[in-house]
């Protein structure tokens, strides 16, 4: 999806977003979490949100960093799938390190 600007996304639950902002300003603690934001094209984007209250020029503000985690989430799914295949294969799988040392074996390849 590329780089997102703040105008490209919006929280799917604005009431929850506003609650988090009020808590940040009132309790003066940081927030970190994951949620889905809606892209202006209508698709949902998994994001990490890190927010911190800040004081600047006698104003209470919230600094928010929103990171698109689409690629990471996809890689996590692919890694879990590969692990399941590795665990359940009937074939021997041996993974070697860069110097030729055996690093990982499947159950069938678990022989010296």
C-alpha cells in the first residue's frame, strides 16, 4: 500500500479513539496497541499505534505514531504456514547454515 499519510486513514471506532486520547491527556501515560484503521478507499489496514502526551507552548497535545503492519502480518501468517508444513511433512528437511552446518531438522530428518 506504500506510505500512508494521516489523511489516508481513520480509526474505525472514533469513540474508542477519543477515549484513548482523553486518557492520555488526563492520566499522562503512553499508549501502545494494535487496531484496524480504515483507508479512505474503504479497505482496512492493520496498524500499530503509539501515542504519548506532550506539552508544547503551554498546550497539552498528543503525539501519535501510526505504522502500517500489513506486510508484517502477512509475513507472520506465511511463517506460521511454513512451520506447520515443516512440522507435518513426511519428507526429511534439513536446513544448513552458511558454513554447511546443520541447523534445523524436520522430524524425518532428525538423524545425524
